[in-house]
């Protein structure tokens, strides 16, 4: 089964979250798993892809800027954001993009 998010016809939006982690691992994995589950039930959520080898990159897909804004303001997500700044990240960058085109390939 593919780990690539199934996204709809364009346009839609992507939030690219890139991070460098500290050595502190106090419940990071648990919180990351919780955030993925919580995001997946938010209105407008379309999918997520994530990879980490040194620099971590998580891309979440959304149907609107309004859905992204509501996710950013989610109470539990705000807790995770504060914990990331205080404990888990040396640096991070968030980019919000409008996806105008996508294409791909998948073996049957």
C-alpha cells in the first residue's frame, strides 16, 4: 500500500512543515501520532506525508485556506506547537502553498 497521500483534483493546498529536532525526545513521537490522527478528522483534511532523516518534512493537504487556519488554531494543536518551540525543535519553517497541478504514477 502506498504511503503517498491520495489527493483530489487541483487546486487544493499543501502545508509543508520542515523541522530540525533537539535531542529531547520527551513524548515527541506520541504527540506526532496524536496530531496526525487529530488532523485526519478535521474538516478539509485531505492527507499527509512525512519523512525524517536529519531534517524532518511533513506535508499535509487541505481543501481550503480556512481549513488550514482552523487546524492551526485547534486547541490541542496549539499545545503541540508550544511544546515544539520549548522542547522539540531547534528550528522549523511552515510554508503554505496552493497546488495548481499534480501528476504521478503507481504500479497496479
